[in-house]
């Protein structure tokens, strides 16, 4: 399941809904991304996430489908927020559920790494020096590169 929304989410409720009545689930892995108050050494007062509706959901669905091709998942969830967010607020929730913990853990890590490099979101940080767009980081590309394979998307 994929959702792109401005509203916050309840982590526990999302996981309960994803796994409800599915007795095939033996392991659940999750990741929650938060807005930090420090960005590149400067204090950050807020971050605005922009995206292209429709295109963003399609790309997230492709990434999610790839995870389902690679691992035996019972269920998965990506909730990504957009709009202006302040330090401490939740940005993203990734949850994967499988019969086995390794599949849940690996697929969750895969989705997190690929979201950082493939999801079409643009981040504008507000700092004391003014607003600035967040550039892609080589470390994020390096993390995602370990998941590349010839039959993978992208």
C-alpha cells in the first residue's frame, strides 16, 4: 500500500492495520524518518517537501512492486508526507511484513535506500541563512547501489 499525504500518521495503527488477521506474518520491520533540527551544520527550522501528484505515487508503487518481486512479502506499506514539516515531525513510514524476519528486514532496508534516491520528492530546508534545496548525496547513492541488479527496475 502506498500513500502520499500531508497529514501525520499513527505508527502503531498503521502496523496493526497492515498485519490484521494475517497469520502468515512472522516478522515485521519498520522505519520512521523524522525531520532533524540540524542540516549541514546549520539549524533547521522547517523542511518543505514537494512532489508531483500521480508521478510520485507511480514511482513509489514501482519501488514497492520490486520489493515484492525480490522477497516473499505478506504485506508492505509506504506512507510519505509532503508539505511543510518542523523538526521532530514524521516524514516517512516504511513497513514490511513477511513469514520470515530476514525478508522483512532486507526488504525494509531496500525500500528505505531506494526511496532516498528514486522517489520524486524535493526538499527545501529553512535555515537561519535562508532557504536552500537539498542536493542528492553520494552516500545515499552508494547505499542504494548495493541493491542494483540487472533485472531490477531503473
